[in-house]
C-alpha cells in the first residue's frame, strides 16, 4: 500500500471509531452549566462507583451555549441549567422532560482587595471606579440587573443608573467576571456564591435578602435518551442528602423538599 | 487524460463545497424579516462602527511598522534573524484567549508594563485602545510573514543596481522595494485586516465587552448568540458582507496595480 | 586610471583569491562555469563581503581589510550591468534613467544626455518589456554610465542576444568602452566577444586567476589547458 492509501485507511479507521462511540452503552452524557463543574464532578465519581460499567461524560459550558447545542440536536441524556428561562424554552420545544429544581445559587458582590476599604456593601457599589458584570444575555447578567432594579427601593431610584455608569465590561461568562476582579482590572463584580469558594484574594459581600434574586437551577432528562433509568438515577443522586451536601460544599443552597 | 482532469477538479470541488456550505447556510436559512429585525438589533451599528474604526487603525499600525521590519527580515540571513522571524509567528500559534491572558499579564493593571503605565495614570484594559492592541497582536504576524515573502520575491539584482547608482537604503526601500512588492504587500494587508476583523478571544479577555467601547462585531455576535440565534445570524451576515466587500475591494485594487506594472 | 583589486573571500563552497588590474583599459574576465566570475563581481561591488585584501580605483580606496576600510555599495559608485539588465519593469526608459540620475543626486540634464548619446530618444517612453534584447542592453548601459561611475562591470553583456544582434551590440559596446576610457571588467564565456571587448584578459579557474595579461602573452605561453583552448578559440584556430 502506498503512503497515501495508508493515510486514507487511517482516516477511515478514526472516523469509524469516532462514529461507533455514539452507540456505546453505559455512557451517560450530562450537559451542565459551568458553575456546577466542581459539584457535579465530585458527584460523578460517587455515581460511577455505585454504577459499575457506567461512565459519565460531562459537558460544562454556559447555559446559553448548551441550550443552543440541545436545540440543534446534540446528543445528551441530562440537562442541568443555571436558569429557568432556558429550561422552559427547551420544555416548550419538547427537547426535555419535566424539570425539577435541584439547587439554588445566590449572587454575591465580590470586591478586589485594594477596593475593600471603599466598598463595604451594596450601597457603596457606585463608588467603585470600574465594575464588571455579566452581559444581560447570560443568566448572571439578568439577575444582576434585577438586583439593581430592586435596590432602588432601598438606595434611591437612580441606583441602577449610578452603578451602570461605572460598568466597564459585560462579560459573557460569570468566570470572566470573577477573573477580572481577581486580577484587579475591575474593583467589583456580581457573581454566584459558588464561584467565590477558594478565592481568598477577594472580599465577598452579601447582597441583602430583600434585594437579592436567587437563581434556581433546574434539572431535566433529555427526551429520547437511551438511558432513562440512569438519567433518573442521576436526578435522584443530585436530590439526595449526599447530593445536596455536595452542592452545599460547592457553595450552592439546598432546595426545600 | 480528461478523466484525470475531472478527478483533480472533483477533489478541489470537495473542499470548496465544504468551505462554502456553512457560509451559504448562514444566509439561506434566514428569512428577509429575520434579517431586517436582526439588523435593527441595538448591538449591530455600534459594533460595526467600532469594528471598522479599530481594524483601520490596526491596519495602519501593522503596515507602517511591519513593512520596514519585513524588508529587514527579507534581507538578512543568520540564526538570529531566523529565530526572530519564528518568534514573530508565535501569536499565530497561541490560542486567542491565551493571547488575551498574555496581554493582560503584560499590560493589565498588575502586569509587567501595566504597573509602570499605571504609575503615570494610564490604564488600557476596558478601553478601545485595548481592542486595537489585541487586534495588532493577532494580525501583525500574518502581515509580516506575507510581506517578508513578497519582499523575498523581488529580483535582488534590481536592488543591487539601485544601490550602485548611489541610492540610499531609505531610497531603495521606498522607491524600489515597496513599489515592486506592492501586490504582495496588498495581499498581506488584506489578510491582516481580515484577521483583525474576526478577532474575538483576545479582545474579550483583554479589552472586555462593552457596547460602543469594546464590543466589536464578533463580540456582538457572540453576545447575541447567548440570547437569540436569529439576531446573531443577522449580525454574522453583516460581518460576512463587510469582510467580503473589503477583501473584494483589495483584490480589485491589486489587480489594477498589477496591470499597471 | 585603473581598478586594482587584491581580494580573498569564501563564497559558498568556493574560495576566491584574486589579484586583478585593469591597467588603464578594459579587462575581460573569462573562465569555466562555476569558476566564480559572478561572485567576484559581487565582491568588487561590495554586495558580498570580502574577508581580506585591497580594492582601489585610481587614488580612491574602496576596501582595505588592514586599514578597516569598507565602503558600502552605494558609496563605491561602480557601475554594474547584470546579465538580465535589471531594468525597472514598471518604468519607462526615460524614468529608468531618471531614477539612476536622481539616486546619484546628479543634475537631471544627464538623462537627456544619456538618451542622446546612446540613441535612445525614440525609445524614451517605451517600457522594457517592449524592447528588443539589443535595445535593453543599450538602455542598461546608458543607465549605468549616466551616473558617471568610477568603473564599470558588465556580466555576460551579449549572452542573451540572438546572433544578428550580437555582432551589432558587440561593436557598439567595444566602441563605448574605448570612448569612455573607464576602468572596466567584462565577464564573458565567449572567446569572440572577449577578443573584441578587451585588450587584457584574466582567466579565472576555481576562484583563482590562472593567468592575466594581454592576448599575445596568453597565446605565447598559456598557463593552463583552459587558457590554451580559450585563446585558440578566440583566434579562430580551434
């Protein structure tokens, strides 16, 4: 066989192997919002232990990205979203089954060390010189705007406007918000509590419960999954005490069951 | 013989088809009303203006600084110059997001240079300047590589006789090298322009994403994608049309300048 | 006035070590392929760096490795007509001359002078690609001489011409060289051309000068087989 023929044979083999993997049994594909990475990876190890022969494959990405992928026919068994809106759209489109809320994530204010003196609470936010938030198109961005609106009752009708005057970037990913504040590029930002774990170089400030908007994370099985039993098992694990403990360790709040 | 010709054509056609289909689908799968409403999206026009402004500035910087550099690189041999040429290609190999991180580490507030600039009261992150810096970083290597090749293709005898007449190095550069390499330089500029226009990862990381200030067309598309596929599609079509027109324009002016010589 | 060159350098695989003297006239440089004739011209021009030696034209010192003198190409003012003429393809004949004159910071009337002296007035607005081989040769020569060089180097000036043009251009070239009286070196592989163009011959073999002198000297006592064959061919007694 000439070199060229060998090359094509190799390509054909790779394609065959790649395609055949789609039909592999014992593989559960979970699409999950990126904030769930640490919590779900840990739970995944537990799941694989109690379900020998099953391998979990995670796809962590922005909720919007996952939503687009699922709308266009990506293969998955379970979808865990960071907000209700994207999940509701998929339910309407018939791509997923009945969702169940499995975790809650509270937005918090993060402040860089050098601004810790200036900004001691939500009231002080307009005093920052550079604020970074999520873009309105991503869940954390939407929640942030809602929080700013609700803050008007406590901090004045122009609170949102005063904060927005200091916003220098609307990131597409909550981790980017965190990074910019950690690097000192921005003095303050709004992220999820789960993102702040282990970030010792930041000051984390609570947003008053009366003003805060809590993100509810729903989970649903993708319609047409070849592993409905396994998907259900995963849901049970996430909702179990062990699962809720794992989520709490990652900074999420439990759901009332 | 004809069978061989057909076979060759088919192989080429396969690649062309693969490249063309996604672009065609981008246009074909949208209705006229979708496009109209997409183009009315508030993100579009500020992003378009910003993209055109920043890429033009980037192009000016890259061409002004890159042409003399390429000329020097084309004339010199030796290990140092070869290493330099390779080093200049590095931004091409680095993923754009990593390039963004690198820019932050250099020019961010706590970066190597940023700390120095900060002392003088300057800070580039989150500014339009940062957008230009990111675009220059990723597009300059494309220009330098293509321009160096263009200069290398010049008949060295033409350069030599010019020098024998007494032409100074500057005169040789401006009056001999650049005019002779002009078509190649134009193509190099077009490539750099296209790369700058499509730049996303480094811009997002280093400059941020604020409509009107740092949200270029690619960033606007990605932002719109989070919420509304149709809007993203419309803006993407706008970007493709702009890029295509620019490239077409450059090719046309190149063709006429080639005909002159 | 003479061009006196004693140069040594390593060019690629070849070591060049020569001692040349135009002795007030035109020196023809001949030799087999790969002897280093074109490289030697580059060394004289300063396009390639010489490692050791001395180069002077008349009283002007251009290169001296011991004294640390090494003028760059643009300061040596040695005229050069390469094998393919190197005319600027996008410029007219007049503009080709003008470029040279401007580069030398010489007065612009030299352009008209050159057009006249070389009978190029009718071709002034033509582009090189529309000229014949002989015409291109004339333009290249006019251009090189328009800047009043100290010396003149020609690389295979007749090689690209067809037979009828050859005789005509050969005669013209020989006349011009005689008239100008510049120290000149003409590289050629053709014995007839060599005989017509130069009074003195230098034979280059493997980077070294096998023999140098007037034709009669070489004919009387050829130093190598190549010299013997070349001189015989030139005299027509092959």
